[in-house]
């Protein structure tokens, strides 16, 4: 894919993600999400979509604050901040109502106008520690 095609796919995906559109329509059927800190993988359009929805609206009331987006032929990188409130049990920590802000990055592989892989550099350990600290403070 050209840089322009890659950028168009990513920009449209991010617009759908931020504005309640069908962002999963930009995923290949066999898309793979990898959380780089843990190595955990989620495979398939529906499973990746469901994970993103759960993270942003079921486990947290959250949204990303987008930063820089860099695009090359078939690949894109995003810097963002995860901003939200902890509203349901996550990683064994019951809902705390804690406000969280965590910087993260995602790299996307794009082929044929679809996202085929997402590699999330998301600080899970830091997030869990914030939640545990908040839970301990409220105990």
C-alpha cells in the first residue's frame, strides 16, 4: 500500500473509533492485537473489537487523547493517552472510580486497505498499580 492509502485507512479508522463509528470495519478478518508488555494476543475482527470496546466502555469509562500519528508504506504509529475512570473489575481489582491517565503507543500494519495487526505498547503493570494503590487508599 502507498503511504497515502495507509494514512487514509488509519485516519478513517481513528475517526470511527473516536466518534462511535464501526471501527472494526477497518480490521481484516484475521486481525491480531498484541499487548507488547505481556505478549498476550487477541485474534479476529470481533474479538479485537470487543476487547477495545470493553477497555473503553465496560472496564473503564475512557477515551484516547490522540497525539502524533506517523505513517509509512503499510505501517502507522500512534502516540496517545488513555484517559478514563475505572468502573469495573480489572486485573483482579474491583472498580475504584479512580481517574487514570496513561501514555501509550500503537503500531498498525495495514494491507489491502485493512488493519491486519495492532501492536499496543500499553503500560498494563502501571495501570494495575494505579488501581491497586487507589483500592488500598480507600480500604
